[in-house]
């Protein structure tokens, strides 16, 4: 078997393992990183049949570095300035004071518990300040915390990765300089490298983002070339920045994604859709390759100390860094406690640790196993306990009552307005900027987002939301969106409008011919039907029932033509579905689409 055939077979095996792990994790509703670590560990250290170094040789770490750059660019595309203004101060403190506290405490633990040299202890401390945005994102979508903790955790997870990588490089270079030329020279070189990293990373990231944004905005690039051009520029930006200043490329691609995401009127839809799939493939491949490089002997040498180190990282380092960094902020104690229990490590920690281990040689004994133990431990602990903790602290609900609605057309806006007045949180999503702006002018929470785009949905704050209503004019979009959100909210809490006239829910018309979720409002409540009723002057109205004016009287009041939409009972909201006949009792409020009154009695509000 020649080298090219060996590489091809090896990469195919890695792709199969990565995809299988992702699929099994999805079916079992487990963090995918756990399955990826397990598959890589079995394929590499346990069985010995997967040897990444033999497959890729000297290309292994350049490929890993480039893949991490693409992952960071993908994450930074979700950062919006509008959100930063809401969480700016505590976020900045976490990225400065929090990083300093975490670095110091981790280095001390590495020295005292793992018995590493001071140079290695400082390096592992610098590296483990990172969190894992690829793990934090799915956790936040499962927990759906209320308030600022969700955006803060997501921003921190993305921005802190290049900070940790750069800090680790500075510590490594300073250690080499200190041994060769003394501490004063090492400190001067570290300061110089830091300034150079910020300069070159910021310069290349800004230039690449502006150039790409200018080209896309003026339609100088054909639609089918937008994605290839984007990722060519990402890799070129990464390589060019690294050429002028080592390891500044990660900062450059993060800046590039952040600037590009906040440029006005730049069409990014095709790029966002493609990078979702690419990111999943890259993360799967990297975890398999990096875990397969580990050696069982290294874990036996570190022994019980590795487990103790991970436990102290979870119980001591993260809580201390968050509590000290957020002192004096507007975050409540409960929010600070929750942030102190959410710091899973991910692919950046694994990749950077593997790269530095190669450069450190024999000095890296125990370094990589310790990092991977922390990665696995934090993912397991936070994945199993974050949701129960959030509920205990009152930051998440086991039965949230808010609504996520796909569509910002007049009916969706009318529904959101009435329910918002009743105290329920409603978020509207649409790709139509005009409709979104109309919703915002009416005081509604609306976002420009594609309900079929994973990256767009990662930016949506799901705090307090427990149901999804697919109400777009497009039956195909409604079906696909409803199918997707079953994994987020559960089958019972996902509704969609009935198909348009001529399409039967039980027919064979493809995705739209088979409702993927509960039919919303009524069996004949298709989008066109509802819009026709609005055009005739009907409105969405909330009516409180009494003993004298009960549900039967309410229906008679409108001649039996009222279409019940929701029933409110205090802080509880029931969505009317075609599969469950609507019922309402005195004291409850019926939200319905109603027309002219058919009798002279006055309506109770």
C-alpha cells in the first residue's frame, strides 16, 4: 500500500468514525464531543489501528491549525455588536480578570497536584483558560437560560479561544527566552509578541473582512463562488498573519468573522449555511485525529492526579474566576453562580495542546493527558448538571411558557403583541427585514434569522421560550422548521399551520403533504385562510371569561366564527391545536381571531 492510498483510507476511516459519533450522539441526546473522544480513544490508544501521524505525517498539525481557524471564524460570525452592548462590562471582566485568575490558579494546581515544572504549569494554565464554544452552544440551547447569562457564555466561549492560544504561545516563548537569556529579556519579548499579535491579527482580520464585505455587497462575486472565495480568504488571512507573527492567525480569523458579521447589508446567507456543515465535519475529524494520537501509558503515568486536577478545575478554578471577575457587576448572585458552573473545554484546547506537546518534546510528559482529562470531565459534568442547576437557580424553567414564532407577517405580529401584553415572552424570526423592522417598531422582539439555519438560531436567546409555531407562508419551510425544533422543544410543543389548499396532511405531497408536528389552531387554518380573515378586518383579541360570559357565550357572541388561538390561565399559556379541541373556563382568557360581533351584548374584557 503506497502513501497516497494509506492517507485516503485513513481519512475515510476518520470521516466515518466522526459522522457515526455525531449521529449516535444526536440519537442519544448526548454531547457529541463525548462520543468523538470515545471513538478516537478506541481507534487510537486502545486498538492501535488508527495512527494519525503515519497518515498525514508533517501535514497533521498544519491541517489541524487551519481547521481550528475555520472553526473560530465560523463561531465569530455569530457575534453581534447589539448583543455586546447588553453584556459588555461583565464580558470584558471575564476576559481580563477572569482569565488572570483562572491562569494563576490552574498553574498552581498543575504545579502542586500534577507536579509539573513551573514552565509547563504556566503553559497549561494559559491554555486551559479557554472554554469550548462548540460545546457551550448546544448546552445553552438545551438549557435556554433567561437573562444575560446565555449571551455572556456564548461570547466568552468564542472570544476566549484566541486569547488562550495567544497567551499559551507567549508563555511558551517566554519560557524559552528565560532559560536562554534571562527573565528580563523574556518579559520584554513577551510584551513585544503580544503587541505584534494584536497588531498583525487585527490588521489582517480587518482587511480581509472589509475586502470580502465590499466584494459581496457590490455583487462582484458570482453566487456559486461566494463560499470558495470566503474560505480561501479565511485561510489566506490565517496564513498571512501567522507569517508576520506566529499564532496571530487565530486572532485574525476571529476579528475577520466578527467584523464581517457586523457589516451592514452584506449578504452572508450562503456562507452561513455552508459553514454549518463544514464546522461539524471539521470538529468531528479533529477530535478523532487528536484523540487517536494519545498513548495509554501517558494516562497511567499521570494516574489519580489527573482526576483530582480536573475536579479542582471544576470546583475551584472556574467558580473563583467568575465570582472575582463579576464583582460589582449588574449580574445577580444566581447568574454569577451559573456562569461559574459552565466552562466545558473543547477542540481549541485539544488542538493547541497537541501542537505544543510536539514542540516541547520530552518536557510535555503528562501535559496532553491532563488537558484531555479536563476536556472529558468538564463536558460530562457540565453536560449533566448545568440544566438542573439553572432550574434550581430560577434561570431556566422545566415548562417555559414563551413562544418562538417563525414569521413576522401581520398575523404573527398581532399575536405577539397581544401575548406580550399578557406577560408572555414572544420572539419572532423572519428573513424579511422589512417585516422584522415593522415588528420592532411595534415594540416586539424580532430577529432577522432563517429558521432552517443552525448558525442563525445559535444567535437567538431562547430563555423563557418553550414552544415553536411555524407560521411562514411557505409550507415546506414550516415542515422542515417544525421537524428541526422537535429536537429543541419536544414533539408536543411544536406546532405548524395546516398545508395550503390542495395539500392534504395525510397525502403523499412530500414534506408539506405530511405534517411533521401538531396542526396549529385548526385543521383548516392555513396561511392563506388566516390572511384572508385579516384582510376582511378581523383582529386578534383577548377576552376574559366570567361565570356570566363563559366559553359558549363567547362563541355565540361572534356567531360561532371566532377562531380560538390560545388560552391564558395566569402565567400559563395553552396553544390551541387542531388535535385538541379548545376549552376555556371562567377566569381564563381566550385569545382569538374575531370579526364583527353577531349580537348586541357587550363583551367582557
